[in-house]
């Protein structure tokens, strides 16, 4: 059944940005003199439709794609325009329709249900993305459509089919690179990009068929699905909220695990095992000595089962790249090893109950837990609905940086330890995934592989409410709030360098004073711009600068480049600190030097004398 005709109903398509898709028709549907009319459309004012068209064109190259634009430049559309677009698809005998938009207005359900039923009777297969927040939306929840939600799945074609569920399909909807308008690529997530994947997979299967008759859609989905959940009316739920364990194994031994080893005295559990993939240079060495600390008596093993001996919880780091390199599902393998050892799992990556229902079922049967740190939409809404507590009346110290991978979390933990040793009661807002493991008061996992489901514009309100509540319920002397990545964009014209999460975090935490972590390679003007941004935007002051005790430099050989980490010469490091202090008229400290941490602690204490209190927000 060649020449499968596919229609994408969205915001349009920018033909100059398409690399793999070719448009058969490109039309805009808009109201004129009270009636809807069709006109030629060669633009996409948003970019969303271009992304969906290009995704289908890349995954189903033989598809004859038509683009039907129904939204305005803000992404809004009239439900009647969607109905007219589906009518056009019926008239043109389109085979598969992809819709990555919808409405939560239940008054529109009946009309959309009628047109989708008419299309289904005419042989059309309608694929519709569900609302990203999980709300009931139409046409995704119409009986005659195939609803699709997004999840963190590995394969391009991986599809989970749930025949008894109102949203029958799950496909990859995590952060992924998509083609946007004006030749731009974006990293973005959403069910919007899961629906085109299901569309493309169905299109390819239809193209391979020799029959002119479109098979039953449920039979079709059963054939293309990589996993079928026949009991999806009661989808698997995650196990307990947090793992309970006193003896932990760590895997793999990445920088996140380094913090757990360096600051193990701040943990409520003991580290009894560490594992790393075979071939890594640290295998066979003491985990403490690898980090230039005193031996901790735990040798890094190449075998995860060996590291799990005697452990009752596995702290599992990021395994995605490891799995890609080795061509396996490294997350599944690691969790399976943990369950074999009767250990719960704390995973930085989501152990998605939709993708791994068998692992969650097995964990429940064994009385174990599979937990990933996450701020769910439900939890966020609960906080945002709560009555607002009194103002934040404790001093707040912010830790911000000029880029990622600088040791900001290491600095926060070092200050936490030092202040607690001085007798101060320290509260902390942690943005790393392992913040929970240190018992921090607020976990907001916005770092690499962010697990914050809340829309960015609501971050300031959410964080402000959490900090107000924290002050009303506890008697801490100081709150530390550390951000992620950079603060000022390197290039405001390049969306890849925008720092909106850091700025939202800054506005939500409103620190009284900040420590700015910089790199040895940062331009002085860029450091000045970051200081000015922090001080003007949040009405705060930068107390000091800090640098890592690790130096990164670019290595280039045979046309390949990579970042190399090394320990700088002490004399050079001191010279750099003195130059920073002189240039910016601020004290500068090294994160990895205990003497510097002690001096920085004294600076923080002196900055927040008893007469100073948090401004009323």
C-alpha cells in the first residue's frame, strides 16, 4: 500500500527548514467573513508544526505529508477550524492524521467526537497528543482517536500500547532535538513529539502492506508495539516514595557519586560498595583515594553484583549514555541486579512505571522501592494551592555560576558542613538529583535530566512558597540555595545558551547575598556581567567569587576535541585567585581548599549579622 497520505494539523510548516520531509499540500485554515476558508501557507509562525512534520518525514520518508495550519502566532486555535481540517482530510482520503494540539473545554467534546467518528468510519486513523499536564483533552480523549502520551523511552520506534486505557499509546516524549522554524534546532520535550512518532510508525507499516484496506487500528497497534499492557485500566504505579536503606552501593562512579563519597559524613547511610563499568581507570582503587582523600575502605569494583553484597539500597546514577555505548538497557540491568540482591533503588533517572511495570511489580512483591527524585505536577499544584505563609525571615545565601560543571554543589555541601561545625542550623534548597540523599529541606531537581514537571513561569511562585513554609515550620539560622548551570547567556541570539531556569530559580529564592562560581577561562567582562545581573535582577549582592580545584581545558588531536580535567599548580591557582580578587574587587576562594572554605564560612557569618533579616517579599 504505497503512497501513504499523512496530514499534520498544527501551526503550519516552514518549508525552508525541512530536511527530510516534503510537503504535498500546505494550507492555512482561517475564518473569513464568518466562514472558514483554505489558503496556501508557506510559513510557520511558531515552529511547532515544522517540528512535527520534520519528525514524521525523518521516520517515515515515503509519506506524502500535507500540513494544515489552524493556530495563530500564539498557538491558539478555534475548535471549528480543527473540525474543518479533519473534514478536508476525509475529502482527500488521507490515511493517517497527526494532531499535536487539543482543548480541555469539555463543551467541545461532542462536536469533536462526531467528526472523529466520521473520519474513523471513512478509514482515517487519527493520532492525537494528550495534554502535557495529563489533563483530559480533546481530541486525544475522544473514543474514535488514538491518544498518545510521552515518556522517557530509548528507541526511536519504541511504543507502549495500552488497549484498555483512554490514552492508548506511549512513545518517546522526553527532551529531544527537533527541527524548528528558520532552520533552528531545539531540545524540547512533550507529548507533541510522541504523537508524530506513533504516526510515522503506523505510516511505515501501512506502506509495507500489500492490502489496499486499512487494517483494524487495534490490530495494527498490537503489531507495532514494543510492549503491550493489556491491563492498562489500572496502570502500574511507582513503589514507595523513598527507599529505606542503611547500607548503600553506588553505580556508576560519576561526579554525582563523588559528592556522596566526599561528604559521606553528611549522609544518613553508610556506603559499603562502589561499582563502575569495566575498563574505567578507577576500577580496583579505593573510592576515597580516587578523589585524593584518605582511604574509605571501599574498593571500586567492575561488577555491580559484587558491589551490592551487603547493601540494602542501590544509588543509581545516569546510565543513558552508558546504555547507548553498550547497546543495552543499562537502567533495566542495574535495577534487576539490585532486586536480585534484595536492595531498593534510588535512581537519578526515572524508572518509569509505564515502561518498566515488571520491575515495579517485582519490587512491590519483594517489599522494596524504586524511587526517583521528582517534583510532580500534582505535588507542585498542592503547594501552589496552599495558603501563603509569612515572609522569608532568615538570611538566604545563593550559590550561582557562570557555567555548568563547576563544583557549585560541592561548595554548598562544604559550606553546610563548615557552618554546622560552627554550631549554625542550616536549611538548604538542593537542585541536584541527590539532594534528597543528603536530607536537604527542599529538593528541586532542575539539573541535568531535570525531573521538575512544573512549567518554568511557575517556578518563582513555587520556590517562594516552599521557602516561606520552611521558615514558618523550622528555626534555622541560614538558608543555602544553589542553582544549576550559568546565569547570563553567552549569546542571547542562540537559544541553546539561554539561562531561563537559573533566572527563574534566582527570582524564586531571592537571595540576600550570593557566591559566584567562575571558571579560570571566563572572560572578565562576562564575570562582571554576571555579577551585575545577580545584583540588579534579584536586588542582592555578590559576597565573593569561587573557583574549582579542578581545571578544564580543551584538547584537540587528529581533528577531534574534548575537555580534559586536571589539577592546576598551586602557585598558578593562587595567582589566579589574586587576579580575580584584584580585577573584581571581591575576595576569591578555592572550593577544594579546606582553609579557603573556613575563611569563606567566616565571611558568610559576618555578612549575616543578627541585625540583618530577610526582606519581606
